[in-house]
C-alpha cells in the first residue's frame, strides 16, 4: 500500500448511537459511540486523529429531580436550604460540554477496482458523565471498518 499520506476531513460525521458496555465488576457504563469531526491524518496503511464526543444527554435533559443544564430547577427542590452545599454542587450544576476522543484506523485490504477499503480500528473516548455529576471513564472500542472511496 505504500507510504502515501492520507487525510479524512473533519466534515466526516457518522450517526452517534447511544450505547453501554458492561465492565468486569458488573457496572454498566453508558457512552455515545461517535467520531464526530474526526480529523484523521497518516499514511494509507494507518491513520488516526482526535474527534469530538458530545454529551450523552442533551442540555434540555432533566434528571429525576428536575435539574438540567439549560432547563429545569437549579437544585433539588426537596433540599432548598442545602442547594449551595459543596458536596451537592456536582449534582446540581449540570454541564453538557463535549469531550475529546481519539481513534486509529489500520487498513487491511484495498480493492482499487471498486474503491473499497477495509480494516480494523481502535477508539478511546470518555463515557457519560451524567451531565457533569460523575467522572468519565475511558472506553476502548475496537472493531472492523469499511468504506468505499469515490472521486
């Protein structure tokens, strides 16, 4: 395949399915599988780059206590006297900020006649933060990928 350079423009966006994985300790970890605004660079044999990971939940999502990043209550209604407590701040202050992920794509096969290209990928991206209430976990995703190149 050679050492020619390759680049996928950041305009590449794929659908972002909501997913979850089961950790070895039995904990479910939700994440948004995406490569939004991936800016991949490298050779034709392997390329990779960083991408944007949007919030698992949108800013208008309300938790069970009616708190959200752009709508809802500022604090849990049942605890008005403690709403400014430092220990409750991470639960009360919601954030739908995006995070960064990275992916590497290796090319296994190329068919120049049809423009088909396929290989394996590895992506590392943060999990859901429950709108900023939890620290994200790194989720490592590996799999197969396929594309058809057009002029």
